[in-house]
């Protein structure tokens, strides 16, 4: 009989998930993940006359982590910011096509942008806590929504900070300025702030790019927990992070969607050679 | 290269230090009690006062003689000196200061018994007391053991009585006058309606008459009491001789305070210095602003600066918020900004003229016509006052606040704003909760600059509400407590008035320096206050370090 | 060429070297058996250490490359290389086992069934060779073609086993020789299995499909 195998079997086989269809070579057509919480349909986006997003169609699954990857300038951040219409702040923008959240178009003229943003939380690349205390940072979304009962706010603060794995570290200094925290803590505070109002969707734009590996690891662990409750879309430059953290990955290049599939597939056997080249680090 | 820049700084600093030092020294030196000398003159000299053989006063200045005598061979003699003396006793001499050539002095002495007394009229008196002549006819001689205590007792009693008289006349009788005035206006209101008076009117008029009679009776009583007190003020007299030998008599009620300049110890001098400085700050002016204190000017400057700040801040901040946050950045906004910046360069007197024409005549006139028609033709708001002055200066300093606020608003990072919007806040909520609080230090900087500029401007004020002597303060205990229509006094204007329009320029000189010193002190205090608030806010809202 | 790509190339070269060694070992072992060459048998056994060392070296290179967190093709290449090296090392062990049997065969009269052994060996060595060619030539189709041959080899082994068993029943004196031949046959059957494993790994590497343990492919 062959000698005992001293090497671990690296090709660990996971039973195929019920929600994902074939793991065969996928083309650029949308992979539909059910239930699709965010549907992007033939979405084109212009800065003035400059078209930066071309005919994007993809579904983002509920309570999963979807990663947007691609080289600089490929449009992944632009698409992310369109999901909560933060791009409305820029002058001269135009769009064609539609984005639907839970079946409703976010561009419906009857929909108030502010109401949309209350249902979608956003975490930015450079953490941006407000110049207020930790407590006030977390409850900011509630205060702007008009809720100010102290018992409710206290409960939200504890829940959100626990959810962001920050409670034990700051529970004794809730009234200290947010700037007295470390970099990683500040970003987790921003996450706590984003989830305080229990949004359905959490958008994260390169949340760990300014953090050290330990803080990054904490936040990645956090994302694993958060996806039980929230639908998460994360933009990242870090291949390994996308591979570690996300369920589905979408690869963009020059404003087009090149490939969108299970993360496992994208990183073991992508079907598009451009995807292969990018994830292997050969361009971008 | 370093030394050129540091030299520039050194030159600037030296100039500032020298200027401030000179003002502080000259300003404070006025209050330091100086010895009084008695000068004996050469035989037959007419250099003194009233051709007396001796006279005396405080040495104010020692300088080289203006006109140099020449020696026999035509070469100039070595420099001679002359004193400028403050001789006081303006009622005796007709002047307060005198130059005396040192060559004409035989001897100098400092008689210990000399007294310098502050009094109601004619400025300070310098004399050697002889005796007190009391109301009952008895006398207390100067060498009497009880003389000093009597002196103190009488002066104190006189001060108390004077305060009492003032209370009666200003407060109580003033109150009556106001009541008279309101009845008069009410009567006029009825008359102005015209036609036959209705029974209700007749009843009212009857009531007015009754009240008038009662008030009149009260007035008589108070006036009598005041007269009585005034008589008491004149009851006792002090008899003294001036240093040149003239003998005078003065009612003790005219004395405000006194001291012996030549026998004071250092702590006593310091105490006196503090006392004089304090009365300068807290008392009211006398003798066409050459005597007494400048409290109304300090208070008026303070109130006006405060009102100006309260007016300029909301206008400036709101305008800056609109320009920076809401307005579409294009040609229009750029030209508005240019216009605002140019406004900062307009000479202040132009603002004064605008204030006069628009605020005082147009707006004030309209207000008078609408609300104070009964008082016409005496203008209430149709003339200069603390409100119009504050608004004029607010208009002048608004560009500074707008520019500083805009800078502070744009310094709030985009990331912070985006974070707020992503939380579902509206633009206004973002401005209100995040941007404005974080901009407060910058806004306060603008306010500091505005206050500094506004507190120092004099030219526009002369047209819109500052007077040489104001009988009342713009803020007092009478309803409605803040009197926007009143004219007020201002430190800057006070300096101008003292320096250029006072009858006795020598007497005014120390006051000018002292007032200048106070104005600088006031502005420094206002600025320090704002700086402290700004530092506190900066610590509270400091930005992240990474 | 980046540092990473150079190391990948080194890995591929090591696999090729190991494959060539393994093929040689099996060929030599067969020739030693057929020609009763004791010295050659000893050489085969001694040279097995080379294969052992190569397996360790390849695993080491692979681990080093894995630490650079490769993905997609590179990742598959490295894991496949580790598997191939494992299989090749076992091929070497089987060659050793074959060479050991020679002492049992030496000096004994030939058995008619001896002819089946070379036929099996030819098939097995060919399968090994082709699977490595598929690896080098990026030819998953070639690898797929190899896989049915395993059945053939299995059939020959079963047939030989049956024949040798009846020989033993007929003539118990031949038992040593027959058992040795059975062992050699088994070894060759296992070499064919390892070649099949390598072919399956090559298909996974180039097509991304895991075809192990799928019954219909083996025919």
C-alpha cells in the first residue's frame, strides 16, 4: 500500500451550495443568485459626456458578501457609490438603465434620496468619524431621523458597538472624542455608525486599505458576522481579502463587467483570461 | 537668509513693543502720585505766578530749554533746563500748567504739609491748609491734632451727601420726569385724535390732571430735600493758602478726595495709584471730559462692540453658508465674492455716510413716523443712536466675517460631509450638526478680526450716534433696559475729542494717553476672550491626525 | 520574468526531471526482471533515493510558492505538482518492489506467463510517459485518452493472477516464482494507477474539472 500521506489534501471539496448553479465556465451574462436583493440592469453612467460605466447587469444576493474587484479606474467604486446615490453630489452626472433594491427602483422620482440612504449604510476608505464623542457618532443616524429617546439610543449604541466588535474596548469611554481611538478602532466605529440604523445593505469602499493587518483581520472577521444580517458589497484592491471575505466576486475593467461568479471559482478557475490575468497579479 | 527674516520680525516687534510701552507708560504715569515742590524764585523775578516770590506744583516734565541763551561771545551756553509744573488751582491762576526756567529758581523744597485735593470744579487744588471753618462757626486749625480726622470726616460726609443728592435728582426726580412725559404723550394722543373729547377721554384727562398734581407735589418734596442737602454741602469751609501765598476758601462739599503728596510711603502711593486708576475707570467725566473718569465711554464702546458682533455674526455666517454650500459655483457667485472682498476696502467714513442716510434718516425716520409719531418733532430713532452705530459698523466688518467663515467651512473635509450624508442626513442637517460646529473656531477668528476693526473705528461713529457727553448709558435698569435709540460715548471718539477739541490741551494730554491705553486694553480683553473660546473649541473639534 | 514565474518554471523542471527518473526506474526494473540482471536491480533500488529527494524538494518549492498566495491557474498548478510528485515517488517505490522480486526469480525455469509482464509494463510505461507529455504539452485531451488504458492493465493483471494461481495449484514447486510474478504484476498495475492519477490531475489543471472517481470516464 502507498506510504502514509504526509501532505494535507489541498483540494478540499465543499459540497456544492444549493443557491449557486453550475460551477462550470461562466460567460459574462449575469449570474443570477436568488434571492437577488439588488438588481442592476443595463446600467450606464456618465460624468458629463464621459461614459464611465457600460451596460452593467448583475444581481447582488441578499445576505451575502459580494466583492467588486478590478484595476484602478475600472468603475467599481463608482458603481458602489451609485447604489446609495452618493454620486448625486457630483455635478453633471447622468445615468441610463436602472438599479433596483428589493424590487424598487432607487431612481424613482417619488423616492427621497435621504430615505434611501437611511436604508443603506456606507463605510469609506479613509475612516471619517465626526468630531463628536463616540456615543454621538454611533447615534448620529438616529438623531437625524428624529429619534432621540435616551433609552432607545443607549440600546442602539451598545448593540451597534457590539456588532462592530468595539464595545469592550470603548464601553468606558463613550463620551470621549472619536479621534482618541486608534485607526482600526475608528474604522470599526464607522462600521458601528453605519449599522446603527439597521440598514438592509452595507456598502464598504476599500474599508481596510488604510489599516494594519491586525485591524484588517478584525474587520474581515466582522464582515463574516455581519453578513448574517446585512447584504454587503465590498470594493477591494486586495485579492486575498476578496478571496477570504466574499461569497461572490465581480471583476470590472474599464467600466465593464468582465466576469461575475462564485468567489471560489473566480480564484481557482476563472473563465475569462482577463480575470485570470488580473487575479494572478499580472496586470492592474 | 535667516537673519534677514528674523531682523524683519525683530524690527516689527520692537516697533510694537515701543508703541505699547510708550502708551502704557504715559497712560499710567498720570495716576502715579507725584511730589509737589515749592520753588523760590530769584529776587524780583516775574517768572512765577502773580509776581509772587515763590510758587509750586507737581513737576510734570523736565526738558531742555526751548530758547537757548547765548554767551557773551555768541556761542551757545551749555544746555539749560526748564520744568513744566502742574500748578493746579485753575480758579486762582486761570491756567493749570506753567513752564519755569531752572535758572530762575533759587531753591526747591518739598513742604510736608502740602495737600493735593480733587474737587468738583476747576480741577485739582494744591495748597497748604490753614483751617476748617465749620457751620457752627468753630474752627479747626491746621496744626490741631484732630485736623486730619476732621478733614477725612468732612470729605467723606460730602461725598455721601453728593451721592444722595444725585440719587434724588437723577433717579427719583428722573423717574417723576418720565411719568410726566408719558402723561404728556398720552394727552397728545388724545388731542391728536381730534374732535370733541368723549366721556372716556374726559375721564382720562381728569385722571391725568389728578396724577399730575400728585406728581408735582412729590417733585416739590424731593426738590426741597435736594436743596436742603445742597445747603449742607456748603455749610463747612476749608481755608487754605496756595504755594504762592494767596488765601482761598472752599466749601468742603466741593471736595472729592485729597492726599499729602510729599509724605506718602511707597505702599500708600501704590494704593493711591490703584484708587485713582479705578476711579478713572468707574466714574463719570467732569469739566468737559478733562476731569473725572471715562466709565460711560468704556461702557458705550463695550455695548456698541457687543451689539455689532451680535449683528454681524448671523449675517456674515449665513451669507458665507449660502455662498459656499448652497449657491451653484459660477460667475454669479464669483462676482458676489469679489464684491464682498471689495467692500472690505471701502473707507469707513463712507459707511458712516451710508449709515446716516439710509439707517438714520430713512429707516429711523420711518420708525419714528410709525411708532413714535407722538414724540415728533423730537426724533427717537430718526437720529444717531447705539443701534444705528452698531449696524453701520456691522456692515463695515461683515466682509471679514464672510471670508473667515467661508475658509472655515471649506476646511471641513469632504470625507466628513460624505459620512454624514451617507447616514441619511440632509444637507442642512449636515451643516447644522457637523460642519458649523467644526467651523466655529474659524468663525470666531473672523469675529475677533471684526471686533478689532470695529472697536477701533471712529470716523463713521461721529455721524451715527457718538456724542461728546452722554447723559445716560445705553443699558440700564429702566425698562426696556436696552435703549437702542440712545446716543453713547466711545473711547475712540473720546480720544479724538480730548486731543483736538478740548479747551486746555495740556490738561487733556494725560487723559488722552490714559484713554488710549484703556482702548487698547479693552480690545485686547475682547480679543483674548474670543481667543480663549476659540482654543477651547479647537480642542473639542480637533481633526484626526491621519 | 518575475520572481514568481521563475519559481514556477523551476517547479515544472523539477517535475519533468522526476518523471524522467521514474520512467527510467520502471524500465530498468522490468529489464532487470526479464534479463535476471541482479546488478541492474540493485541500481534501481539505490536510485530510488533520488526520487525521494526530488519529492521533498518539489514539496518545498510548492509550499514556498503557496506562501505567495497564488490564485487560479497558478494555484492549481502548484497543488497538481505536489500530487504528481507524490504519485511519481510511489512509481519509484513500485519499481523498487519489482527489482526486489528478482532474487525470487533468479535461476528458476521460465514460466509461460512471463510474456504478459512485458506487455503490461509497456502499457504502464506508455501511460506514464503520455500523462507527463500531457502535462508538459498542456494537452488535457491526451490525458483523457490515457485513462481508459488503466482498465486494460487491470484486465491483464487479473488474467495473469488467475493463470498464476492455477499454475500454483498444478505445480506447488513453482509457488515462489509464481508469487513473485504476481507481485510484479501488481506493481505494474499500480504504476498504471499512478499514471492514471497523474492524467486526472492534468485534466483538472487545464480544464478546471475534477474528474477523479467518476466511473464512466474509465470506461
